[in-house]
C-alpha cells in the first residue's frame, strides 16, 4: 500500500557508486530527495514502500510526492527529465504520469 497519494509516477535511475552515485541503497520505505528540473529544485519524497530499497545503478518505476505540489507540478509533465540530488547528482528520472488532484 502506498504511503501517500502521489503527484507523479516516474522512472528513476540511480547512478552506480563508481559514477558518483550513492554508496549504499536507499532506505526501505521512502527517500527524501530534492529533484532538479528547469534550473529549479523541488523537495520530493519517493515512495519505496511497495518496492523496498533501490541499489546504486538500478532503474525502477516509483511514485513521487512533492512537498509543494502547487509550485512543482507545472514543471513535471509526462516525458520531462529531471535530476535526483543529494549534494550532487545521484541519478535521473523521467515523468511517466502526472496526476491531477482536486
């Protein structure tokens, strides 16, 4: 069961450790990670509750929730590519679906 109602579904690819990615897998249930798109950063939570930890170098489909969706969502349309940031780029993502919330 999902932790929260997602704003987008994305395919994310974590860089391998030797290419500058994380040294360790992600946490088990969720990852807090700024995402960068169009020169702007947005704080997001990646829901891993149905997937478990993601290893460096792995590509997965995951739901994301933005802390300020009213500001972020205009930048995250289907097909948009973005970067995952933890003090440096640790991976990339591509929006598969953006959900409209009432």
